């Protein structure tokens, strides 16, 4: 066939195709940008209510500034998702808006920000199923949790949502944390939970032919937390079992993670919207994914959005929370005046010898002793435990308000008692100190294992003991004394422990007994009552425990502290400075 004839045939054929209804232009290649937040913990404003101060890098308002910028850069191709633990975590929600009806400020802010979905985190269940259903009803976007339903099979939330951006269909699968019954047993008794990977696999098989892009937003950390055998609570297991996914957003552990498993790009980011996860998914003209780029974006460089802060419900909630902390008493001019709950005669926490390494985790201090003292007073326990939830938790000298109490006990836990054996107590104590890195010769500080959150590091009252940090995990607790005698592994004791920790210890099979008592009020309320009754409290430390098994050259240690304290060397939080490290200084 002659070339001119062939060209004419092709031209006529193409014209005929268009006449039959084919598009005049093929779809264009594009980049779908997925922005994800996780573990916001109610930080709308970017404010630390317990300290009555603005933060420097957190808050939904600050994140919205970045989100708007990305939307302007890539119009109509941006998706915004949230990964749970969103409506719990500060005084605004936990003490006020989660305990009253009406519009919820966090959800209203998310509506304004234009979220496309939210996955339920474990802390969404803290306030019961009425609260979960309340936020589902108020959200202008789908709430996702594929792996949970009522016992009769009725879904609690949506398993997935499919949205379209310029001709590309994106399937978003939400996986909630299956360990919710471990922490909130009675509150979720009407529900049944399934493993993350197995559920994600089933949903993908259902929707994959309807989607061009598949993403999973799972409120799980990378590794198993309790389900060590089946890894139903391990985020990486999802990537291993579901290679069709183009991206996987994780959370729960409050860590910045950038990973790839089985071809699946994975991000996790820090809490309180201090970091926003960004996935740039390249899609060709045939709606095929050709690549995924990932980025963790620090919000420290972004100013809070005035739009979010000026929303009526947000500004009102912010002021109501500050007034609540002050005591809510108005003077003749209608101004709220601060009413002290009590007074601290001196500051409770010692200053850190090495900047960023909390003394409250290196030795017995007055903050932990106060919490444990109040727990002992309010129960018939022989032994109690408490953790330093924040490295900076402190009671400063002077007037104390509710924010100060929240600062040292941020969770709304109740107190349980349970009968345990001496052997179980020792196992619990070993479990509690897993987060300390093993001290090695030449180290110049104690450091902490990044895999174990600080809130798991419990310290005990009612027993005397030593923690040998040179020993491996599982054999560190030494010289345990109870009422002046060595702890007998067979003796029975009453343990006082918060409800969250009790459930975790039961799930890990560290303790076997059933709770025999639960307090009618929270541990935080117990501390408030103690402060109000005492009026003035003074720091008291009984030094019933200490770290052992470490030593260092004092001159080199002093030099290391100086270099860290003046900012020359970054705080060696997760890995100790060594004598060799100082050779360059």
C-alpha cells in the first residue's frame, strides 16, 4: 500500500472513532497529592493549655496554612486525609467539649479544612460509642474503620471511600486500631475488631477494579504492639499482604517514619500536626500509577491560619478552655480571674543535667511520688505505678491551676486494683523499663529506645528496687524489697494501676487477675482533690528506686553536658554520646 493511501486510511479511521463518541483528547498525566495528618490530639489552635502558651510547630491552624499552599500549587488534585486520635488529648476536648452535646470544635475545623476522610484511632473510643457516632454525624466527610463492626455485623463506620480527581478514581481504605478493647474494654463491648492486614486485603479485592489509585490510612504503628503472633496490629503487615497499595499512611506511635515495603510507600508522622505527610502519586494518561514520592513536612516554618482561629466555634472553644483552667470565676467587669487550686512551695522537678534528657526518668522525683502517693491514698493497694507522660511535666513553684495538674497527668484514667503475685510484679517492672537503652562502657549518658514510648515507662511506689541499665531487657530489676523483706515471687499483693495500663498488662499476659475495684473518679481528679485539701504542697522524694550499672569519666561527662547544653551537639536522646564522639570536640 502506498504511503499516502495508508495515511488517508488512518485519518479516516481516526475521524470515524471520534464520530462514535471517543474523546477528542486523551486524559492528561497528573500528580495526585495526598496530604495526611495523624494523632492531632485535639490541637486546633497550636496551643499548650497546661502552660498557657502558644506552640512553635503544632496545630491544625498551622497545618492548614501548608494545606492551602499545596492546593494552590496543584489545583483540584489534592486529597486530605486524617489518621485518627483526633478528638482526644487536651483540656479543650477531654474536659469540656467531649463531655457536652452540640457541635464539636475539632470536627467543625476539619469540615472547614476540607478533609476527604478520617480513620478512627484508638482514642476516639475513649469517650464511648455515643461520642463516635456524634462525630460521624457531624463530619462532612466519611469516617473510616473497615475492621470494626457491631457484633451483629452492622458497620460502625465506612470501610472505604472512593473519590475522583480529574478523571482519576482514588480508593481510600481506613483501618482502625484493633487493640481498642485492650484499653477501653467496656466502652467497646458492643463491637468486634479484626486484624488490619486481613481486612485491608478483603477490601482491596472488593474495590480494586473500581479504582485507579489505592491507598490505606491505618491507625497502626509499623510493628505489632500486642498481637506478636499474627501481627494484626502491625502496619508493615498491611504492606506485606497488600502490594496493590500505592501508599500506606500509619500513625499511633507519634514517630516520623519514611519507608517502603513490598513496593508500597509508607509514611508516619509526629503528633499534634507537627508534621504533615505528603505523597505525590504520578498518574499517566491511562490512569496508571507510574511513581510515588514521599515527604515529611515540618510545620515549624508555617504560621497558623487566621481563618481557622477565627472560626467562631474554634475561637470560643479556645477562650472557654483558658477560662476553665483559670477557674471560670468572673470579676465585676466580666473578666475571668485565675483561681488557684493550691500552691507549690517549691518546683517539683529537678533541672536536667543534660538538656533534653529528663531527670524525671533517671531518678525518683517529686512529681511521680506525688501521683503514686495519691494513688495509694485512694486505694487499698500495696504497690502502685505511674509514668511521666511528658518529659517536661512539672509543678512549678507558686499558684497551681488545673492546667498544671493536666501537665503531670494528661490522661483521664481511672484507678484499678488487682491481686498479683510477686513474680507478676517483677515481670511488670521488667516490662516497664524496656525503654531504657542498655548502657555500654564509654557511654556518657543514659538514653532511650525509640521503639518504646515514654508513657510506658512506669515507676513504682510501695517497693524498693534498683534498675541495672547495663543488663539486657528482661533482667534489669534487682534487689526488690517489699515492707523491708526481699520480694517473694509467690506472695500475693494488691496492685493499684490505671485502667489503660491494666488492660495492656492483661493483653500481654503479664498479669492474670481480674480487677476487683475501680475508682469512681479519675486519677487526675484525685490529684486535684488532694491539692485542694492540702492547700500548699511541697516536693517530697522517698528515693525508693534508682538506676545502677553505669559509670563514666566525670570530666568527659561534664564536657558532654556542656556541648549538649550549649547546642553544639544535639541531645543524645535515642543513642548515647560516647567518649569516642568527643574526640572531634
